[in-house]
């Protein structure tokens, strides 16, 4: 671990900065508090006028997170949302787990400016993680729908909610924005953005670059990323034409997956052997040391490499005051490799280790269209989405000659385990009408969507399944109502039916052997869900104080749940087993309240009760697995978040904590990880202006404030039916306390 030595260096750095602060502030112009942005504006809690449970995370919330933090992590404070990761930024993709109301990440929908990001899971076949799609500084807001997402969402995985990221467009005034972050584990992150300002003729653009360098908080190895983002907009009368290009090159060395038993025996700080090559070779030969007693206690090294290019163009048309339309085209190209030094496949008699890779390429092109027509009391909306995605998946083995760290893509394998290609064609149409009655106090909406997803799979090497499969639904309805009781109170209700299409790639039906696929095809059906929401939004003002919040009840029925069963250690990479476990039922309550105690002080609280259970048993190779009545894996029953925020006279601070209930990681609920509470602290001072520099801000972020030991990610190597001895290597612990200091400003 490199953290202690850095903490010693960090303390004098912080003291020096704090000592210089009064003199700097005296020399600079005082920074006014941002008008119209009191602490309680950080989260738009009500989603006023929405018939679904909706909240927005604003730019203020994103700005006060540690720079480089995944926008998904900032959402964990919202009701119904569970987020886990093994790193302090929430961007380490092998460990990232995001769920809403018991629906996990690959059952949700994600978009960036309407462009689909797929399900953002590791080994994604049709998208990319938001941390690669765009730098966090270039995101303007995030909208979360915990129940059913909007009909027009470009997703075929959103059985549950949706997350819509909206970018921060080019500024109207020319300027340079920069931020430098230093912190624990040799973290150094630089962000620079140039805005052109608006030219004559209505054109403006921005370009930005991000460089992130950091070491793992335990073990050894880098977690680095380079990003480039750009966007140009041009006003043409009442219309807007825009285009963007984003690039990301991410390299992250993995943490070793743990089990309950190995964590107890080796400690929570246990990690892979790198850079001790000889110890890894000895272990591969069965010569263990230091408490190790199996091949799977640790490997030499694992890492993920990802390069992405995301580009698109959009035309926003205001055809008449009552008629608007938008057309968006996009392209996404990806190359990825996951490296795992495996002791199960030797390079030679002398070298008992090889490098096992999972290699991905994605090339997808899509077109989105949407139109809205206001016609008296009606608002009609219709749209379509069409995409073709080509995905190639390969398992290769490369010779390992020594322990030298390789930070680039490998070529010329010594053998290939399997090679598959997938062509996926997606077509979706939606239509909706919203009717406003009683002078707009009562709004009714009804609509439907019609998705169709066709997958053509081909296997060129190995025994993985291939063939063609189609998931389609001609009519997936959605209906909702809002009723404004008063200026401050609103009732809402909604119901929706959704479908999750089959998936190509590592987690879909074609990840099975041909024989396994033949046995499962009879019970293979697209997953569907039916979701109902009922709730109330409210505001109360008491002098300078204000209370704002929402309460929602929900029920979801989930049919034809497809479970992937882990059949061996993750590094072995056995073909998967997919089983249909029938129904899952979810019922729960979400509550959110923000109390604005004074203009400078607010208190934010959320509570979630979520009961997700399997409603039937399943058979695995003829053996009955009694899951009926068991709690869904990785679905905490209770979560509570509280956060106190202060903002006045240039100073700002937030102290927050979240409780997460215990979570099962076996389908039979015979083992779990315990509940935990993690607190975070952020604060800083707006220094104002100094010469040509404007909006200078010094910010300190402390994650895991009380240095809590806990298991964050579960299911990193999948879930098993049972693990009574606690030996399943599918857990990752959360990062310890980390400290980061950021200086930002504009020119």
C-alpha cells in the first residue's frame, strides 16, 4: 500500500495551502455567493409535473464531488439507489454496481444527450460506461427515474428505471476553465476546458482534455485515464445544429476478488502478487506462502484496457410555436481487452502462467427521431430509435515470460479459447399523448412503445452457442396521472410494462455451450416487468425555512427472470449457465425530504424500504434450487442517507453518511455481507478573483471519513446458488479513507 507515505506528504501540502489562504483571499476580490444556488438547490427533489418518481442531480452536486468521481456515485444519495465500487471515485468498472429498487445495472437504461449507453456493465456489448463517455466536469445534470423510464428512452434493458445524463453545452462567453486535483495514492488529475464563446452567426464550441493518474489504494498498479471531449453548436434561426466527438483511453489494474473466508484468513488489504513475479510463479506451482492455500487466493495481475470513440450530431427544429422535432445520429467504436494472469493455463513447463484475455470490439451506428406537437389540451409525442451494433468477443491466451507490466493491447496469441461475432439490430417506436385538464391541475398521459431486437450470433472458434434470436413486443403500454392539490402539493401515479431484450456477448444466452443453449432455449423468454408508482410531492414554507420532499409507494412484477449461474472460478472462464427462475416481486417505499433551515444551511434525507423476492424455484442440471421466497441478491432491504450542507460567505461544506443494509450474494440466501455506514466530507472556500484569474476555488474531499472496513461490491465473479463455507471469490471491499485537494478557476 502506498497510501501512508502519501498521507505524510499530503498533510504539509494542506497546511501550506491553508496557511496561504488568508493572504490570497485578501489579495483577491471577494467571491460572491452564487445567486439562486442555495444548498437545497443541489437536488431537484420533486420532479414536478412528472407522473413517475423522478429526481434531478444538478451541476452543484456534481461540482462538490471529488473531481473524476463517476456521476453514478453522486446518485447514491437518492431514494431507491444502491451504488458500490472498490475505488474512491466509483469509476473502477470491474467493481461498479448500480441498482434501483432491486433492479441491477443490466436491467436499467442509460443515455447521454438521448444517445444510448447500453447497460454500462463490465464487458458491455452495446455501449460504454459514463466515466468513459464524457468527463464529469462536462455534465450539466442527471435525471433519475426510479420506476419506469420515459417512453422515448433509447434502451432495451430498462426493466426498471432510467438514468439520463445531460451535457453542459458550450458557454456563450469565451474562457478557459481548469482544475488540478492531488490526493491519496499519488492521485494527480488535470482538467482543462476552452470555450470559444459565441461567434457572429450563432456558432460556439468547447474542447476539453482530462489526464488522470492514480495508484491502487492497496497492492500495486495504476488506474489511469486520458479523455478528450468536444462539442460545437450553431443556431440557425429558431433551430440548432450541434455535433460532438469524445475520446477515452482508460487503463485500470484490478483488485483481487475476495471471499468471506479469504478476507478472514488473509485480511481485507489482501491483493494480487504484482510486482512479485516469483511469488506468483511459486503459487502457480503449488508452493504457497504467507497464509495462501489455493491458486485462487491471488493471481499475478489483472487489468482492463478500454479505448472509445463516441461521436454524433443533432438537429433541433422548432417548426412552429407548437411543433418541435429532434433528429440525432451517432457512432460508437470501442476496443477493449481484459488481462488476467492465469495459473490454469501455463505458457510452458518452465512458466506455469499465461495471460488470459477477454477481447471486445464494438461498432454501432444509430439514429433517433423525436417530435412533440402541442394541440390544445393535448401534447402528442412520437419517436423512433434504430441501431445496428457489431460486436466481436474473443478469449485468447498469450505467453507470459516475466512479470514486466504491459499497459497496451496484446497481439499474436498462443491459443484461442473462443471467437464469436454478433450483429444486433434494434428498432423501437413510441407514441404518447398527455392531456391537461382543470386548467392544467390534472394531467393524464398514455402511450406505448414497440421494441424489436434481432441478434445474429456466429461462433468461429470453440463450442459457444450460435444462431439467431429475436425479442419483440408490439405493445408495451405506459400510463400516468398527476393532480395538483395546491400550489405546493401534488399527487402522482403511473404504471408501465417493459421488456429487456436478449444480450449478445459474455452474459447472454450465447455465452453457453451449444449443448447448454439447446437445453435452455425452451425456457428462454425476454424478461418483462410491470411497475406501478403512487406518491405525493410537497413543499412547506415557514419564514426563511422550507421543507420539500416526496413519498412514493411502488410495486413491480418481474417475469421470466434469467439468472446467470457461476459454474467455476471467474479466471477459468467456463461457459455460462442461463436459467429461467420465473417471477420476482418487488414492493417498497421511498421517502425524501430537504429541510432548508436557513439561507446557508440545509439538511437532506432519504429512506428506502425495498423488498425484492424470487417467487418461484428453478432447476439446475435436474437439481431443484429452492429460491421461492428468497431475497434477490445484492438488493438491500433498507437504505438511509443523510447530508448536512452549508454555503455562505464563500465557504461551503457538506457532511453526509449512508446506511446500506445487509445483502445476500447467493440465490439460496445462505451467505451475505453485513450492513455498513460510510460517511464523506467535502468543503472549501471560493477565493474569488486574482488578476486575470476568476472564480478561484479551493476544495477538499474526504471519502470514507471514519475509515470503515466493509464489503462494497458483491457478485464481481457472478452469483452462485449456495456458498455456506464463504469461499466464493466474488467480493470486493470498499476503499479506505482518502483525501483529495482541488484548486480550480477560470481565465
